[in-house]
C-alpha cells in the first residue's frame, strides 16, 4: 500500500511541475452554477474539518487522506462505485490543494473526463459568506 500511495504522489508531483491542468478549476460563482445544475460535490476533508467549518449543502462526505497524508483505503473504491468516468463531479477540500492533487490523479491516471476542483476550497466559500450546513 505504501508503494501505491507513494507512486500516486510521485506522479502527481511530476505532472504538477508541467504546469498544465487536466481538470477544471472553479471559483465560487462557477461552483454555484454547477451546484444549481445538480452536479455532485464531494467534500474530501476529514470529519473533524467538516465539524469545524460545516459543509456545502448536499455534499457527499468522503475522506481522501488522514491527518498524516495517508490515503484512506476506502476512498477510491467508494468514489469509483458512485461516479462514472464521464460524469461531472466537483471536489472540495479546505483550500483546494488536496482536491487539486486528487483531480489530476483521477483524470490522468484513472481516466475521469469531467472533474472540477474548487480552487480555493471551503475557506474561500465561507470567506464570501456562502451558506454551509453544520454537521
């Protein structure tokens, strides 16, 4: 498992250096539009983060990595069982870093074609006084 996780992040870091993004970054206006269209949103933070800030209404809560950065072994099986490779999906975390890495991996390594990353995460959503649901 360590090898697989390490290789995922090595690929991500190598591709990030190229500068080209294979996924779409969203600002809050674009996020609202996609949410209004019914595009599913996955909040990939940890449970303590959800409780601290709240979540966007209708978010699917599925932790990507633990506090030490270790991949949640349930993440990919649960995510891939719910989202088809050509379906649109929005990813959100605290600041957009985790979801940026995840979005790149989903597109370049797993063949997903319609992945959206909330560029500045939930922190910017809250900063702009957008609604969150407490859990």
